[in-house]
C-alpha cells in the first residue's frame, strides 16, 4: 500500500532526507510535453509532482492528472489556485491558506466552497500555511491573490507568521516567491523559519540552479519546488533532483 503523502513528508523530515517536487502549470503544457515531463521526472527520481498555477485559464486540469497518472507512479499533489481545482484522481491536495496575506477569500473563503467537494473525494487533504515572499518582481500569484508579499529581508515577519500557522494546526509551511520570481527565498529566512517551527517546510520560487536548491536544503528546507526554470531547460530536472537528494540540513 502506498504511503500517505503527508506521512512521507514527515518521515523524510525526521530522517533528514530532502525531497524534490516539480511544479507543473496546466496552462504551459500539452499532452505531448506532459509525457516527456513524466518520463524525465521518473528518470531523475523526482519525489512529487505538484500540479497547479495561479491562474489556470485552460480547461485541461483533469486531462493533466489523467495523463500523468497513466505515465508515471510519482505522487500527484494538487497545488490549487481556487476551489474548483479539485480532481480526485490525484493523490493529495495542499489545502492552502495564504497566511502571509490579509485577503479573507484565500484565508478561508475558497476553503468553505471547496470543503464539500473535498469531503466527497478520496483526496488526501494536507492543511498548508502558504507564505508569499517578495522575489524582486511582481508575480502572477501576488496580483491574483491581491496580497502584499513578506519583504525578502524581513525574517522575523516570516518566523512569526510561520509560528502562527503552526499554532493554528497547519501541517506544513510553504515559503514561495512565486513562479518567475527574480530571487528565491533567502537561506537566512529558511533557516530561521525552520529553526522556529517543527512541521515540514517547503521552499519554492526563483530556484534556477542546483547550487541554490542545495543551499536552501542545507538551510532547513525539507522539500524544494521548481517549475518555471525547468520548463525552459529539461536538463535541470536531474541536476536539481540530485542536488536536493545530496543535501542534509545541519
């Protein structure tokens, strides 16, 4: 029997193992490219496939899940932009609460709409504290969410926000500068949030090199997510995966 996704997050953290996830935007792929992505991900020992985007304007979400499921055995985790992105053939969904912002729709509003859909599904639901951090340029997620990101150099704000999320019972924390960001989250912020909290920590956005992925893992990130850079260079998949799996946080 396949291990639940959240349990695999916890097991990895407890054993100081790092995990790598590819973020796939349904608006940026075709059926043919999905097959290539799935093949490359399996060969590179990618741990998870995150599926979602801040906008998702094409009606291909269900098709993407179907194709990925038919091509590989890597767990598919929905990274939703809104309540309607519920596809029960996936393995799990990050039930995101945008705790860095003050938009009630993304703190609880969309969750109320999605709750009956999730109850009727077989998806593993993972309560997630999503924290948007300034990555040096406006991103789709900051525009769509109508929230102000945490300043890149304000580690103390990130720590207090992360602690509040953990105390509210959220099971994982996600530090993200957003797709296409100029900069990733700083190693200083990752280190301080990781030290202050006890739940698995994800870092994503602006990660374009194996060195950056490795450094974020060493700083305390448990899972690294990359998407935009991989879309432009498939060779990065193996490089990032190898770097993440070679890292051990101190």
